[in-house]
């Protein structure tokens, strides 16, 4: 493989990988979405899905695979890329069933702003 081909391959791979990052991770300028997450801290402080304490994750910015999944799916919910039924089904399948699931989902859905964007604003990319 020549130098030009290698550079081109690296550029293509970099573009593909950066395109796969969830909006919630890629864009810190998503003030509407970030405001929604902040509102959940007070409106739904006891968010629990399966054995996962979402309320604690939000309070302490806990980062783990389940949090990353939840954040990505919640971003898709916020930006209307998935319906509430799709969200409930997918998140419960990933994070597990629990007696608090229905109450947590209902609180999240009740607090979704009626006026919200369909996509995050263009912004700078961040990495962990």
C-alpha cells in the first residue's frame, strides 16, 4: 500500500468513526438537550431503569457502557429520532426490567419539552 493510499484510508476511517459518535457525546453545544438532562435531576431525581440508578448517573456524571447507551438513546428521544415506545423498548432491553421502569419512563416523557429541535446544533467535537 502506497503512502497516498494509506493517508486516504486513514482519512476515510477517521470520518467513519467520528460519524458514529452519538450526538450526546459529540456535541457539547446541545444546550436544549443538556437543559433537558439537567431538568431530569430535579423533576425525576429517582430515575431507576432495571438495576441502573440514572438519577445518580446524572448527579455525578458517571460514565459507563450503560450510561453511554442511555445517553445516546435519550439524545435520540429528545431529537425525535425514536418514539417513546421505541425508546422504552430499547432502553429496557439494554438496561433491564425493574419495578421502577414505568414510573421512570413516564417522568422522562412528561418532562420532554414540546418545543425542541430535530437535530443537535453544529458544534465542536469532544472526546473523552
